[in-house]
C-alpha cells in the first residue's frame, strides 16, 4: 500500500473539465501576433514573470556581453555573446525549459579563449520568438536546419559546442545532418 507524504493525511481529488468531443476538424487558429498565444508561456503574466527572471540572470552575467537576435526560418533566435570576437567560436545550446542564461556559472572561463554564443532555442523558454506558433522545429533534421540558419547569420563555419540534455540532442542532430 502506498504511503502518503509525512504530514499529509488525505489526497484531494480535483474535477477536471471533460475533453471536447472530436469533430474531425482542426481547432481554430489563434492570433499569432501575441506572444501570449505561444504555448510555452501560456499567458502574458507567465511570460512577464519568466522574462523578469531571465533579465535578472543577465544582470548577473559575470562577463561583458551583448545580446541580439538573428533571423531563422522559424523566427528570431536570441543570442547572448561573450568573449573576444576574434577568438574561436563556441556555441552553447541549453537544456529544455530554461534559456541561454543557464550557462552563467561556466561562461567566464569559456569566454577567456572563445567567442561564446549562448543561444535561446527557438520554440522554448527564452527570448527567441517563433514567427508562427504553429510552425516550429519538431524533428532532429528541423533543429539542424534551424542551427544551420543561426550559424550562417553568425558567420560560423565551424565551432565547438557545449550542450545539455535537449541541447545535446540538437547538437547531435547537427552532427548527423550537417557534419561539415
């Protein structure tokens, strides 16, 4: 028999609304002009709270930085750049559900010998913006194409990569589909 957590003497059941009956038709599209409609954030209030956390993390970034966006086939990709622009490039792809700011604890030593580009993965938390919330990368080949666009805009022909979790999966797919 499962045990309840210490201090909990009952489990409360919550009524969930019933799922709508399938109609065989696609649901109505939402207005893509509002970031509020992007499922990642859910609401404008959630987006504002998460961006406040993001901004605070950038204020505490331990080395000089610049931030900018590059255009890709899926929308604008936000980039946090640190280190000497003449140094070899290092691209950082974060785990799911965080953002490029997650690398702040290791950015200082990496920026000493590299021009570091910490990306906000398109369609995930962060400051990257999908051009169309209904069109985002779903497969490894899609993410590889997105990363190709980023590399092209940053004028990167070859780079070292640091990636975590989902970012590692994206990097692996880049190695498979665009090994040059």
